[in-house]
C-alpha cells in the first residue's frame, strides 16, 4: 500500500471504530486531497443477540454497508492487543470483519492502532476520548463523544496517509 492517490482520483473510504455493542462508521469520499463528502453514524448490536451471535450480527450490518457504499478502502481501528476482556471481544469482531472482507475482495483493508489515530487527530498519542471528540467537532463539525466521532478520527488519520502527509514510520503502521 505504498502508492498515494493520483491528484484527481475519487476514492471512497469507510472508517470503522469497532465495539461490542456499538460500531462507529464514517463514510467519506476524497478527490485528490479534497474531502468531497462525509457522513458518520453509530450502528447498534441487536439486544436479542449474545456473544458471538452479537458480533456476527454487527459484522453482517457492516458488510451490508460495505456492499451499499462500495468503498475503495475499509479502515478499521484495531484493538487486537491488550489484555482486558473488552479488547478480546472487539478483536473477535475485527477478526470476523477482516476474514469476511478479505473473502469479498473489491476493497483494500487497512488497520490503524488507537494511539496512531489519537496522535494524528489531537497531536497526543494518549489523548482522551473527550480530546478526540473535541478535535473531530472542530475539524468536521461532528459533535459529541461517540463511536461515530471516533470513526471520523480513524478516517482523518487514513486521509493523511492517502495525501502523503504521514511519515514513513506512521504509514508502516497501516497494514
């Protein structure tokens, strides 16, 4: 993934902030280095589902959005590390998504570490959720601490990569 966008290519990006009950989704179009459209929302898991069935339900909803939006890139904030119980379940969702997206083909799949996203949206790798939300509101007009604003922060970081604004070290974090 070392090539940057040609100056006038329109690229569709779906950025995802995964969770076990809620998933933030940002859908954006970029032409060259210009943002041409951006929407963000939060998907909710079904209350009637538990465990792996809940994660599969969320993955199904995300894959329907992928089918409908037809992104060139799907960018997922990757919580596949750490030892707490929450991270394990989020990592399971990310694993399901990565598997199903890779089988589908049709888009490039990328992952960003949370501290990379926080650093490139706020300038601090250990920024709080509030810091991230305030910067997303300032830059994109999306207010409130939510999974949707976190997904916009994921998009923001990936957009820097597309525009060639990340250092070589940072761009290696994108796999």
